[in-house]
């Protein structure tokens, strides 16, 4: 390239050597890394530094200036600096699953900022069924991320979250990272989180800035697609070939990603380790280019999971040679490799004519576009939008209060016999707190967390309520191979009330480790029953876990009066638990996935089918289809108040006609009945057929409470792969004692009353359906 062959003037040489020294030898300076410094005169001559130009023109200019070797160097997560152009190194890998974390390589929580707000693990946050809460959490994460960058402690602003895979099997070690088993919830969570992190408004609209919009931070939807197995029964995610039907892709695995891209306007996607129907996700042209970029109009970068490119050749044997693997992923539409495989093998792939340089240029265009949208090529970022966000905004009182609110609103009351909870606040009562997690701090945080702003264990928080408090771990660890029954029983006998805090931690469920059963580990169950037997009153049982636990024994044990599920509740989780136990907060969380019994594990984790197959005894997956026993259903959760629901517009129509217009297409017929293809109905017709559904809800209790209202649609006898019921929508309302309110949902027949056929095409079938909220149902007939 002639651009690189001319002799630079002396001033440019000084700039080059000074910049090279700074870029290659980063210090603990508080100055954030950026390109296009306005002080050297040579910088202003580069068109890629001119903020008045559209980003695509700036990127085109930048890419045209790179040598072949420089181009290759930028296609890995740890992209080195390009000193001659004043471009610093960039780290694509940073994590912010439920708070800014120093797990990836792009964030260092020292020396100025040492902590970050640690929210509940996502599965518990999802239990609030409050998308505005999810959005505010995203806002805090984006703000704190920018503060860390402004303090000079970040070399990247691309965060590989949210994890929006469906929690298909309760044994999955990473299910804790997801919003649960429902595609609607996962999609709504994705949109809210992404808009918050990236600096968009809650409602999107004119503030949804699209492909060219400035980013506060960059969010990445992962893991695309059908990834929900890590390491089960000697089957690992690296070798697993997920066999998925078009029907299940259409209404379960893909909808969260489609929402994340189209409504959330996410700037990143991560392709998964596993193969889907024989093709590695990162080498799937149909998935990455046709679906994500083509059908969903995705504008952003696509990264591999870490070392997901190397396994395409080394472990899966899909590619015959390393050069074939790197050619396959770049042709498929992937842009950056977490790992070094692209850097190591691209040059030989081009030399062997397996790969055209144009694919490299396309990837670079996507990568530098995102870096420019982050404002990293606009000169000093402290003088740009978001430049005033400082260390004082990390772990602020407002942010810590939001972490407490999220924990309060997520915790689910599963049982409360005889209204045992809340416990009396009289200081005179004596309280025993027993269990291996009673004084836990690390376990409250789940995985992918950084150092929290503060740490208060459940025991420490309970000490603020009960003056006379005694405790005993019962077991040395969550594994509980041996329980100190005698000592724990002795402790239990001494107190007026007993709280047991047990469950799981990262030794039981985590990335790279799926569970083999659904029961409590070791001798935890024996510990519970032993101390409950001798307690003066029925006991309070607290379960910490990401995935469901089969606690059938406790559900039906009269000596276990109350059960709370607290997920992994984050830095403020101990306080939230104590507030709920003693009635300073009215629990309102609802389960974001059903809790299944131990029988569930008879199904192999490797069977990806969502729909049941009665002839072979296969029971299906998720609350929408599972035909077996459930311990607690999806959306289940009690409160200290009693909420009564009603469909407020009883005079509303209970028949929906899709054949009354002259523009209605002729209905089609199959063995299961008459139906319409949604694509034949058209957007205009579908829009006209939307109808409002008003639901009244009244608090019949004595305490004010925050109450999620969940609206379902279902069928009594579903056929042809239709779900038993599925979520239409949800809204959270705050009601004082005795107060009544109405919430309105918009029912879209084309969206909420449709399901995919075996080809993956959405259809609306004639039949009798029902709308359900709480224990109230409303009949609805569809005529096509």
C-alpha cells in the first residue's frame, strides 16, 4: 500500500515513537485509552478521526490504511495497538452479567475503583417479572462500566452479557445466568437489559439509536443458539451436537435473540460452542448471516465464545484443517475470535485461497464500527458524552438501593403454612439460624461477579432483628458429606424460632458443570428434618440456588412452616432475606421456571426436543409442554397479602374471527383442523385484530405489596405441537392493603395465539382457548 511507503515528517516520527511507547507500555494512569488525540497535528488529517463523517465512511478509511498483518491482528479478543495510526490496544472480552465484573480481560477493578454494584444473579432478578427494574439494572451496569473506563481501568467497553439461552433443563449449571425457561420473559429481559446498558431509553423509539447510534457501553446477546448443556454424563458443550427441530427453534430457542436484536438493538452477538443439527454455531452462515443479519437486520459484531473456533477442527472434526475452520467462521459472518486461532491461521488460509480478504475487511468494518459508536475514536472521551461519569457513581447509595430492591422483589415465598411468616419483631424472641449457607457471603453472588460494594451475610442481617440469636452451620460445606446433627439439634431446641439456610453454590452448579440430580446435596435433607423435628415451632426454610431443587419432603412436612427461594441474591441479599422474614418487605417474586421433581432426570439432558412425544414416553420440556409432575409451577409465588384477580371487561368478546374481512385469505385445513398462516394474514390485518384485555387485581391483605400480574393463554386439550399454556405478558403493580387496580394487556392473535408448524412457520389454528390470570380463566374461541 502506497500509504505506508512515504517518508513521514519529523513531527510525525516524534508522534509515532511517543504514541508507540504509551500504547505498548500502559501505566496505572487515570487517562482512558482512546484514538484520534487532537494534540498531534497528523491525527486531524485522518478521515477516520473526523466525527462529522458517517461512521461507515470513517471505518472504510481506517480499514483501507491497515496492512494485511495489522488486519489479521485485530480479529482476536485482545487486539494489539497500531501505534503508527495512534490506535491503542483493545480488549473485546469484558463481563457484566449482573454487575461490572473483573472476570474478563478488559476490566481491572484497581487502583481507583475497587468494587462494583453486585445485583442478584439473573435467575432471581427475573423472578420480579418487572422489566423496568431490569432496565434500571442495565442502566447502572452501563454507568458503572463507563466510570471504570473513564478512570483508566478498562481497555474495552464491550460486555458479553446478557445470557438469554432458555433454561431448558433444570440440571444446567449455567441456568442461573439466564432469565429462566420462558421465551417471552427471556426476550423482555434481553430488551430491557440491553437498552439500559447501551444508554437507550426504556421505550426505545426515537432514542433507540440503531446501527449508527452512540453507545454508553456495548451489550452482547449470548450464546447463539440452542446452548444449554455444559458437561453432563461425559457429554461436553465443546463436542455436543444439538439436534433441534425447526418448530422448537421458531418458538423457543430463537425468540429471545430476535427480541434482543430487533427491539433491544444489541450491538453484539456471541455464537455458541455447540453444533446445531451438525453445523458449528460459529460456522453457520444461515444462522449468523441469513437469520441474524438478514431476517433480523442485526448491525453489530459477532464474537465466538472463547476458543470456539479452534474446536471446530480440533474437537468436532467439522473442518479438515485449521485453515478450513477460520475460513468457515469468517464466511459464515463471525467477526472476532475469543482466542488466537484466527490470528494463527488466517494468513495461510488466504495464501491457500480458502478465504478472500474481503471477508476480513467485512469483519473489521463491524468491529471498528462498534468501537467508534463507543466514542473511542472521537478524541479525549472525558470531553465527550458520558465523559463526566466518575468513580463517585460506582457503588453509589442509589445503585446499592437498587441492588436491595432487586433482591427483595425477586425472592419467592413458596410455602407459608399457618402464616408463620413474617416472624414477630419483638427483640425478646430467640432465634436459631442453622445451615451451611447461614453465614455465606461469596455464595450470595453466584458466578461472573466482581468485588461487591458491601457484603452482609444472612446471619449478620438477621442479627439486626433478633437480640438473642444462636447459629450453627450444621454441615462444613454445601456438599454436606457429614452433618453435625447432635450440635445442630441442640441449637434448634434452644430457640423460639428456627431459620434454616441451605441449598447450592458454585460447587454444585456452574459453567462447565451440570447437576446429575435435583435433590439437595449430601445430607442437607437429613439436617433439615432432624432439626425441624425438635424445633419449638415449624421452621423457616431458605433455599439458595440457581436451578430448581426437589424439596418435596419439605413441601409436605408440617414441621416446615415456610419456604423461601432466594436464588443467589447478590450483595444485598442477606438484608433482603431478613427484611422479608421479619415483615419489613412483603414478598412478591414468582418462579421464572417450574420446579420439577427428581423424576425429571430420567430424560437425558442431550434430548433437545421441547415438545412431548407420548408414544415414546418423552414428557417434553418447560412448563409450556412438560407432561410430568411439577413441584411448583412457572409463575408460582405466595405473598403476605391475598390478591384477587378478575377479567375486568366481562362484556368483551369471547369469539375472535379471522375470516370476517374480504382481505382474509382462505383458511387451510389439516388433520388437526383449520388454520391460517400468519405470513398470509399480513401485518396490517394482524395489527387490526389486536384487542385489549383488562385485568382487575385487588389486595385483600393487610400489607402493601408489589404484585406481578401474569397473563397466560392456553388450551384444555392442545394438539399438533401446541403448548398447554404460554405467557402473553406481565406487569407489576404496587397495591396498598385493600386497594384495587386495573392493568391492560394487548392481545395479538398473530403473536400470542399462534404457534409454529413443523416447518417453523407460524400458524393460528381454529379452536377453543382460554386466557388465564391467577386462578381465573376467560374462554376465547378462534374462528378462522
